[in-house]
């Protein structure tokens, strides 16, 4: 079956857009350290709660970060990535 130029162009465009969208939504890369050197997940969440965070979702990302969705001490909606060894914020998004 012979493909037309329009079909090939459409396929290339779709493939490019798919690749670019996955790159655009990728989170930060935090560490290559083995997970046994990371801060305990439960202890880290407790520490964040003591700082006033209301955690709705906690996960480990593909970039080896701790990520939370929830609210900060000011009640603002947040998405924050933390380095799992140091506990430092790597990236933070706050909705006003």
C-alpha cells in the first residue's frame, strides 16, 4: 500500500507532538542515590504535617523525588517535589 505525503506528514507530526508533550510534563530528576539512603517516607510526611502541610497525595516520582499534592500552612493548593535524601524542595507550584 502506497502512503501519501499527507499521511506520512500527519504521522510524523503526531509522533513529534507526542514526544514533546511527554518531555513538557516530565518532573524533575532528584537523585540516583539508592533508596535505602532516603528519608523514611512516613517520617518525612509527618515532618511536613508538623510544618502545616495537608497532604492529599504523596508519591515517589520516576525522577526519584518525593512529590506531594495538598495544601501549605497558608491553605494554598501546592504541588511540591522534594529531594528524598536531603528533604530539600526541588520544585514547587502554588495555586493562588
